[in-house]
């Protein structure tokens, strides 16, 4: 037998009551950064065809379940995505970016598993067209969403999770400043019927000031690097 489990100490023994988190996100909310815009939008009218075209790549869905097989399928999934504990966001370019014209749909993400009573939510179901991978889009998207969650909604915890096989996503989440929390074994079914282990990360309100500062600098550096490349 192994050593006995040692109970963990409470890291916040002097906690005060946490204020109630605001929810839902008001209709028509738009978050704008330097290269990307996130909007709650109207998926039935605006998003499904553009999202299907942007995300119709095998690499996008290698570790993400729920790949739509047609524009009609994408529309049905967009309709189903809006529910009381979930808020989808559509991402568009604010300016021409990597050959994509301004206003191009480049992906989607969501607030999911929203627990207003616990002042917590998850950023998940995030997919981007491969054209914008490894640049300023992902860190700026997360900066905008985290800022809205902590500074506007009043969240105390934001979690992120990914398939244990998705090492690229694990590295990306860690680079945001999120803390690794552990692995949920046999947690979720993949599209192929296998059941994945899920790697869990979180950012809490106490982490947010340092995470915000680091992400702000990272986004500025990434934008400057891409602007410099475009001039050369």
C-alpha cells in the first residue's frame, strides 16, 4: 500500500463572503482588442456559414468533439449552443490579418459551465481557423474574456480544460498564466467513442492582476512582431 493521503490546508482561512457574480451577458455585447473582436451576435443570422468555412479543417477538430459536417449542421449546433449556463462568442478580425480581410470570422469560443451561485465559469469550446494559430489572436481573445469575467461579471474563478492528448492546447493554456490543477480520469467522450482524460487548469481572482499584466505585454509583443514582419 502507498502512503496515506495527507489532507490539504485551506489556502484562504480568512475568506470573506464573495459578491454575487453577474449573469447573463447582455445581448449585443462586443469585446474589442487590437486584432480581434468577440461578439455575442446572432448565430442564426450571421455566424454559422462563416464559422463552418473558417473551421472546416481536420487540424481544428483533432482533439475537439462536435465537428459540424455542413453549414446546416453548423447552424443547428449554433442554435443549441445558447442556454442559460452558456454564452457563445464569435471571433472576427478587426483588421486585415495574415491574408484575411477585416471582419473575417476566424473562430468561436464560449463561457460554459457558468455557476452564478459559485461565481465561477469556464472558457471552453474554443476553435480557431489554423491561419491565426501561433500569433496574437489566442492570447488577446483570452485577455478579453478573462477581463470580462473578472472585471465585469465579478467571477472568482475561471477554469480551462483540454484533452490529455492535446499537448499543444495544454502548453497554450499554461502560457496564459493558468495553474494546472490535475487530471479528471475517463471524463468525456470523444467523437470516435473513446473516453478522454481531461487536464484541468484555473485562474482565480487573486491570480488575475498578474495574469492580466503578463498577457497584456504578451499581446503587445505579438502584435508588434507581426507588424514588423509585414513591413519586411
